[in-house]
C-alpha cells in the first residue's frame, strides 16, 4: 500500500509538493524485545514530560509507548498497539502530561508482534 498526500507551499515557488509513503514488510522474527543499545532521556516541558528513546543497537525495535515512571507501569504494554518501527540510530519522542523526578526511569513497550509486548526499562542519560 502506498499513501500519497500534498503539502502546500512545499515545492518550488510555493507550489504544492507531493509526498509518498511506501509500506515495507517487517521481519517479525528479527524484532528484539530487549535490544541492547537503547538509551533515553526525559525532560520537563511545561506541564508535560518529554521522553526521547534512541535505538543505538543494530536491530530494529517495534515500539508502542515510552513513559517516565518510578517502577514498571502496571497497565498493559499493548495500549494502542505498536506505533513506531525504530530503526538503528533513530529516536522516538513521546510527550505526555505529568510530573518528572530524578528517580524516574524510562519504560518502553517493546513489541515482538501486533499484540505481544513487554515493558523494557531503559536507563536515563540525564
């Protein structure tokens, strides 16, 4: 499936620019639910907490939520399902309302399939 949309003013001389997104197959067997190389940071932004989750490993990671918490979240990691296929070197930014303290760690919902996931603790860099 390909999705195409137009961005106004994105082309030369203010003309609309077309952008196409091509779907690619994901090798579910290659997905890791506890990949090495994950790092995270969390920062207070007004009344919210911004979490940045970076995949520094060599394998892609299928991620749902990324939240800052003192202990493993009690709710299901499935949430609204997988959101991002985080390739090596890419960073996911997840901003949610809430408080932040120095004792909080980042927890990411790592998926190995559409409904199979587990919470993975990622140490904060800051």
